[in-house]
């Protein structure tokens, strides 16, 4: 319900309709997937909460375009930054949330024989997701020209792509470091998933 309300509010009068559609597309893709998996692979409350928050972050960014989100200007003034940092926060979340979701799939399905490889593999997958997203932005820039500026949100920074990927990587590492043990406890409390190996 929070996502439905968020989508309605976000899409009521966005800064740019095409930009809004591109920004909230991950939400529109994730929603039916989560619904389809609700019985076969019910995610932990932690993963679902993070997914929900990430969706709202995307909707807010889509409504204003990332470079114009009001809370970003407030933080910019507080910290004396040269640009609105909401886009950076969005890319931090792009790593933080998928890291837990990907980790959960690996842990609950026991996809790795060597548990020590979980951390680097999750980081690499998150970085690959970030790189793919940057390629999508690149394609949008080529297709739309100047019309893609709001979607790209570079704010004149020639290193924006690199910063985006770095923020994603940092977000993923932060999630794994801070939430790993709590996440393990939640995974172990969930019912057995048919087709998965025994729990850790």
C-alpha cells in the first residue's frame, strides 16, 4: 500500500513525465516479481523493508528528478556541498538494498560451498548491477540527447558515472558489514524452502 500511495503521489505532477517513468521503472518491475514470489520465496522482513524504502527513494527522485529533490538541497546547504547529493544517496541505496536481497538468495539456497566467498561475490554482483544501470543511462543519453539530462542527474560532474558506481559499492559493503549477522538470524527463522539445501 505504501508503494501504491507513493506511486500516485510521485506520478501526480512529476517534474518530467518521461524521467519519472524511467526512474520508477525498477519499482514497476519489482512489484510483480515480489508478488509472484510471495509463496515460493518469501523474503525476510529486513529485505522487504529495505526494498520498500528503496522504492520510495526512487519515487521521490522520479517526482522531482534527482538533482531537484528538496531534501537534497537542505543537506547540500547543511554540509556546504557543491551539488544536490540525493543522486549520490540513491546510488548508495542501489548497493545497500540489492546486497541484502542477493545475500538472502545465496544464503537461503546455499548456492556457495565456500561461505567466505559470499561477501566478495555479493559485492561484485552489486557492482555489475550498477555498471548495467550506467549503461542504461548511457543508452538513454544517446537516444534522448538533451532530454536525458534529468534522468542522468550528472549536475555537470564529468566523473558522475564513477561516483555512482563507487557509492553503490560502498552501500553494498556497508549493508554486508552492518546487517550480515542480523540477516543470518532472520534467514534461519524462515520456513524451509523446497529445492534449497540445508541452512547454514
